[in-house]
């Protein structure tokens, strides 16, 4: 009986290890703010956003409600109209512009 249990445990572990090696790499499990059409939404992760055709703007939940804070915490984003980097006063403001975040802080001068 002990041998049967040991054999079953080894078989189970072997198949789990093989599955882990064959399974595709999973996308980030952190929440993201993404844009589909003109609607910004928070998704569970980047895979969920991309599966519905949404473009990820930044990591974490969307912040942009109807109004943005006036606290200056700059982010560098890609302006969707020009495709160039632009400094926004905060994540909320960049979301309202539908800009994809390049990095925290002001954009570097060209």
C-alpha cells in the first residue's frame, strides 16, 4: 500500500512538472489601466486587457474619474495624436489624454 501511494505521488509530481514546463508564459498578474475605443477600464491583468483588444496605458488601476487632483506628480506619456513623449501633471491627466505612460517623472528634453 505504501508503495502504491509513493508511486501515485511520484506520478502526480512528474506530470505537474511536465505541465509547468509546457504551459505558456503567463502575463502579468497585476491590475492595469487600459483603453478600448474611448473607454478606460481597469483589468485584472494585461492579458485580460489584450484579449478584448484594449491597449494598456499603465500598471495599476485607472485613476481618472471626472476630475483630477491638482497635486503635481509628473509622468511622461506618449501623446496618442503626435506619438511623441509629453509630460503630464499626473496619471489622471495622462489618462484623460489617453496617453500611454512611458515612465514616472518628466520627459527628458530632446
